[in-house]
């Protein structure tokens, strides 16, 4: 192989590695986005549950207070 062939081969390998790296980054970014959406949904659910528990607590205080 000539020096030009070696250089061409190295360039080809580098391009393939870069393509693979970009594909891996794309997959990782997609996974991060999915996790972010799931975390946001979980936070909304937690907030709604906390609000409901707070309402139940007020109702219970009212009931207990009314019985004394």
C-alpha cells in the first residue's frame, strides 16, 4: 500500500468512527429526552398527589374539630 492508500484508509476509518459516535450521541440524547419527560410526568403526579393529600388533611381536621 502506498502512503496515499494508507492515508485514505485512515480517513475512511476516522469517518466511520465519527459516524458511530454521532449515532451514539443521538441515541443518548433521545434517552435523556425520554427520561426528562418521564421525570416531568412523575413530578406532576407527585404534585397532584400532594395537593389531594393536603385537601384530605384539611377535611380530616374539619371532621375531627367538629366532633369536639
